[in-house]
C-alpha cells in the first residue's frame, strides 16, 4: 500500500504545477501571442489588397500567363483550380463573399452564374471584342437578356484523341471506331459526364446533342453502356496525359487538341480529330465575381487576358493549349511562336480552326436541356460502376 | 502532505480518503482528458455532423439543412452503389487474406529464425516505407507497372509479358498491398514474438513436426495478433481512395471513389455522407466480428 501511495504523491507533485493560476498565466500568454498576431493583420490586409483571386481550370494562374499582368499592376494572381463545371458552381455558391474576384468558367455555366447573381454585367466597350473573329464577337451563351456577362478567352473542339500507332486517320472518321476491336480494353475516358456523353449524343444522330428527348436520352444511355467492354479506365485531367503516353489508353472520346498538342510536342504519337458526326466546342471565359471588392483589378485582368499579348500567352499555357478568339492574338502568336501557331492551326494561309468551325459540325457544349444535370450524372456514375 | 501520510494508516478516515480519490481522479483526468477532448472535437462531433448531413438536401448546388430520407433511398436503391459496395468489400477482404498469407512466412522468419540485431534492422526497414507519403508510393508503382515501365522492360528479355495491371482490380489490389503489407508483417511479427517459446519447445519435445507446430501451436497462440493484423488490412483497404483511383483507374469505382464522385458531380455532400455512414457501419460490424473471433472462446478441439 505504502509504495503505491508514494507513487501517487509523486504524481501529485507533477500535477500541481498546473493549478488554476498557472493555467491562467498560460492562457494570458496565449492571448498575448494572439494579440501580437492580430497586430500583424493590417500588413496582411495590405497584401490582400494586391491579390487577385482567380477561380479557374488548372494552369490559368501560371506565371507564363499572368506574369506581365502582375508586373504591370504590382499584384499577385492567386488561382484556385477546379476540374469540371459542377465543382466550379459548388465553389461559387458556397465560398464566402469576396473569396474570388474573377471566375474562369465554361460558356454553358455562364447563364446559371448570371441567374444566381454571382457574376456582374460587363460593358462590351471595355474589351477588344471587335478584334475577335466575327463568330465570337457576340457569342450567344455569354449574353443574358442582351447583357454581356463573360468574355471569351479560349476554346477548343472535342472529338476523339487517339494514339496514331494504334488507329489511322481513316479509322477515326467516325465515332464508330470506339467500338472497334483494336480498342478493346484500351478506350480511356475523361471522368466528366458532359463532353463524353455530348460526343456520343452526336453519334446517336441528335442534331442538338444536349437538347434531347426522353427516348433519345434512353438511347444515349444504351450507347454509352455498350462501350463498357472497351473501357480501360476513368481518368483525371493529369492521368489522361500519362495514360495516352504509356499506351494504357489508345483513344479517349470527348477530348481533343487540349490533351494531345502538348504530348505531340514531347514526341508522343497522338492526334485528335473531329469525326464526321461532329464535335463539341468547349470554351473558357472570364467574368467578374459580384462579391469581389477589387472589381477594377478584376476588369483589368480580363482586359489583359483578352488583349493580344494575354491571348497569345494563354493559347500556349503550359498546362494545356487552346484556340484563342482574338485575331490580333493570332498575329502575335504567328510572329512570336510560329511552330506553336501551326500546331494550333492558327494560321491565315492554311485551313485553320475557324474553317472547321464554319463547316458547321461543331456544337457548343451545353448543360442538359430537357433532363437535369443530376440525371446525366447518375447515368455516368452507373456507367462507371458497371 | 502529513495528512496524506496519516490516511494510509487510517483507511477509515473518510474525508481524507475522498481527497485521495479526488487526487487520483484529477490525475486520471489530467492525462486522460486531452485525448478525450481531441476525439470529441475531431471525431465525435464531425461524425454527428456527418450523420445529420445525410438528411440534408442540395438545391442548385447549395447545401440546405433538411429532414429528408431521399438521400438514403437514392443511394440504397442505386445499382452503382450496390456494385461498388460488393466490389469494395470483396477487394478489401481479398487484400486482408492475401496480405496475411504473404506476410506470414516473413513474420515467422523475423520472429523465430533471425538474430535479434538482424531482426531489429529488418523491422526498421519495414517502417521505412512510411517515410514517404502513400500517394507518392502509388504514383511510383504506377510508373513501375505502365506498359513500357520497369517491370515490363525486365520481363521482355525473359520472353514474358507484357503484363497489363493498371486500370484493373489487380492494380487496385497491388496498391492495397503496397499500403497494408508492411504493417501486416510488423503486426504479425510482434504477435509471433509473443508466443511463449516454452510452448514451441514443448511441442518439439513431444515429437510435433514443424508444420504441425505452426498450425496447432503458433497460429492459435498468436491468433489475436494475426486477426488484428488482417483486420487492419481490411480497414485500410476498404477506405482507401488512392490505389483504386491511380492503379485501378476507377474501373470499377470503389466506395471511396463514389464519395468523391457524388461531391464532384453535383456538390452532393448529403449522398456522399450516406455512403460514408454506411462505410463506417460496415467497418464497425467487421471489427466487432473480427474481435469476437480473436478474443472469443476457442472451439474445444482434441
């Protein structure tokens, strides 16, 4: 007994130092530290003043693109990245007001953002829209009730990306190749329902691939599900690059130049095409977030992004390349980066991306019209788990 | 102090005894409370929140507090959920079994056949994988198994392969083993080291063969540790997100991928919460079954 009690008294000695008084001292020391921390806040706030918060697809905060803007305005562009329109909507809807100044979104979501008053009306005169290709000077999805809500920065076409050592140019003339034996277990998927299902909807013969009846939607479901034996996997943005490179995926539908151009530059035998059934157009455009407290800086950033210099730099963004709508941006790109301009088909003397656009086979990507986003998503989830 | 001393000789002096008890209680509280508070703040409270969220709804990508059962009925009736559940359970079980079988010879050697110094070194080597973060290890495994990767390059001169492991359940299981195997070997080694040597010697003295000693003496004696090791493997594999995504190519998706998908595709945190709660319930059930198996009475065998 004695021994044990002795031990306990020993522990009491350990315990006592932390009596109430000591505890209060400790707490006040902590509070003091917090107060010192608080006094440092004005400095941070000053820095915050010079930060432009951008919500965007991966890579748009890259110094290769934002550096000239940062230097001119003595500010820092901080990018929060997302993949897919739905995560973007979630972030816009759930972040505290003032979190973002500029949002880079896909055209199909601009209407939703405008309706929820998450983005501001813009004055078309502030931006060099007159320098844009005529097709994009008054780009439908960016206008709500005759008001401009977003400025187009980049775009591209989605069809099939494929390895040229597995498929020939002739093979990929139709989406039918997706069911080909050569692609058994080698057909990769970008893990986002919208582009893939859009391309398959075109294959089904729907003239407006996202505005389809219940029967057409059922048929689309069957078309999609019949591709399951071909599937090699469902990839994130970055994984698509590695899977096409290492050959695990020999083709990916619903993607395009944005995936293959960078790989081609690194010598990977890949190419992208828009099959005869048509392709989907994706777009990235910038809007001013309504709750921003730095709207002048936000406007200046969008002006920079739509200017020839911003456009040319944006076209060859290190994360993925894209077409640009500003013709003066094309001029600059051809002058400074002729090889890249050629790879992007941004030349005036050969068949270029705008000629493909004029062929009428490119359909603007939309969110589902007659069904809910949820219904399409659920079909995608089901497809993945088959 | 002198008061405290006197109580030792007079245990019946109740006021002082209660002070001693209070001291003991304070002592327990001092050391026991912080972990308890930590668990309350970062496990129980979020868990309650998670359960509450299963009854919320999502309106135009915004979470709205609600009291609806829609998420539960949707998930429980969704074919893709059932597929993913069966698949995840099966793969985690397979991983636990494979990890246990592969680990046992290694653990046996470590525990019984090696000098203490060698054993210490090898145990240290088994901890080394934990120096690197797990996603990094999975990414390097992906490079190993890619069609032109190191493994296929090594197999090619032997006239074998190419083997295709990525984007398949095999890839997922390999990833699970990368995660669980070192831990299972460690746990099994410690379990085997605690088997009384006298029992093994007695078995040998009584003319029991080596294999029979393992099966009838060592495994039953180390049962608790072996079962705990397998359970750990199951728990880790069941909830893992990295291996099925990067090695399995989400083909088919596991429950953890389903959670991410529900959030990603429609900001559907409530549905994701339903999946998470079902996963937690499953793990609780598996753990209790396994622990009952480990600590339960052994069947009377001749």
